């Protein structure tokens, strides 16, 4: 988590304190903690607060809360996306555990009614209360009486799941009739052709992918790697004019492309990803212009395209890809992270800016998501 905080961007001073934290913890598990770790984290949080960097201060506070056992590991993993698919694996964990618990409860009720066929609803309720109360017993160490187990590993997941069931799980009652398969009733689904069913399955998968990407984009703690790994699983978002990813990101020595896509004619299109949590507009006199973050990203892509042009013959011979006059898209920023600027103004400025770039287009993650959502609505 400390490494993730540093990768998301900190000042030199806060960064040096966090490096002290890493040195104290050591390189391998089990890591060193204790009062020294807490003291260093508090100092780092104080330094971030003095610099008025609220986002970094919040992240360090969460690290401190985890170190002091007041914040649970699954919440940390989900909030900061520390591991690939942590959010979705946790959701599967909740579903599977809830499914197993439901079966256990139903079996308990069935056994109770089998032994007490004339039991009333109140007696069944009393049985369930007794059943759940039995899980609340405190676990004491057998080796050291008077010592209690600290929540880590699976025990920590169990405590977190208990919190989900107690305070975060909402069971909704019936409302409107449930629809199936993108609006088709089961009887209608039975009459659909195989091609129609495949298209419906594709729409469902893409809807889930779009939901996943939106969650990553809206998370202010997402890094470029988080965004890239999610987009690589949902390349359809870039439109139907591209084939699947090239699969080879290093075509020129020293340059690694984020997402290289192929057009049907075999030419290359480069997608360069930057963080969503960036301000990308600045005021120049009475108007708006793209700021240094945008210029830096475009300059980086210009260098990529120049290197590809100069090495065109070798790349065509070795990889069969025509990179001469390749095009590129830069995806950067999101209006939600610069609320002082209207979304329409940002879009207009980027359209004007891109119109002066022969082979490069600059878009926000919001524009990318909106385009994908429109495509799904048409589908």
C-alpha cells in the first residue's frame, strides 16, 4: 500500500518519509511494525497535511488505520485496488460465502422442522436466533489463556464479511417485475436464434466491463496501471474499427506502448493512457487551454510516432505491421476531478486542440465511457 501511495504521486518531502517507512518495514514478510512504524506514518500524514495535500493525507491515514487494526484488509484492497481484480474477487467471496451460509441456514431449519413438524413461526424464529448466537463465542488462545487472536488473513476476512452482513448488505423487496436477457422475458428468449443469444451474451459481458471500467475511472486512487489492465479486458470500448490488441507493446527499443491496436488494413493505432484523476485545463487570459499534463502526454506520443516512422521497414519485416503514419489517442483526465471547469467547455477545448494535431486525438475518460455507453444503447 505504501508503494501504491508513492506511485500515485507525493511531494519529495513526504516521499522521503514514506521511503523511511519502507526501510523500517523491511523487504520481506513478516514486515516490521510497532511504535516506530506508527510514528513514521503519523509524521508522513502530518507532512502531507501541512502541504495541504488532502488526497495523500487521506491515503496515509488509511495506511495508519490498517497498521493500528482499525481498518480491515478487504476494504484497503478494494479502495486502493492493490491487487489485480481485488474488488471482483471480494465480490465473489461475498456471493459464495452468502450462498454457503444460506444453504447452511436452510438445512438447519429443515432439520428443526423434521424433528418438530408442528413448530410455530415463533419457534422457528427462536431456533434461528439460537443458531446465529452460537457463532458469537469469543475465540481464546488454547496455548496462552487470556490472550486473544488478532484479525489477520482469513479471520480478518470473516470479520469484514460479518460487517458486510450486519451493516452493508441491503435486501430489497419486490418492486417491478424482473426482466431477463436485456429486456426479453424467458418465453421470448426461448424463441431467439443462436446468433441473437450470442449478441445478448456479448451485450451483457460488455455492460459488466463498462461498469468495471467506470468504477476504476471514478476511483481517485486508481493508477495508470489499474486503468490499463481494465481497458485491456475491454478493448471494444475503443470502437469497432479496431481489431484486438497487437499483443506486442515494445516495437521500438526504449519505448513501450500502453495499448497498441490494429486497424483492419494492418496499420497501427496507439492508445496512450494517463491518470483519470488529473486537472487538464488551465485558464489563459479569458479562455481555457490544455495544461502541461496534456502537452506532456501529447509530446510523449509524438516521440513514439516519430520512432515508429523511422523504424518502419524493420517493424514491417519482423512483425508484419505497417507503422508509417500510425495514429494515436491520448486518454487523460475526467471532468469529475476538475469540477471548476464545465464538462462542455473541456470537450470543446480538446476538440479544437485535437483538430490542430494531424495524427493524435486527445479525449477524456468521460468521453470514452460515454461513447461506449451510446454504442451499447444502440446495440
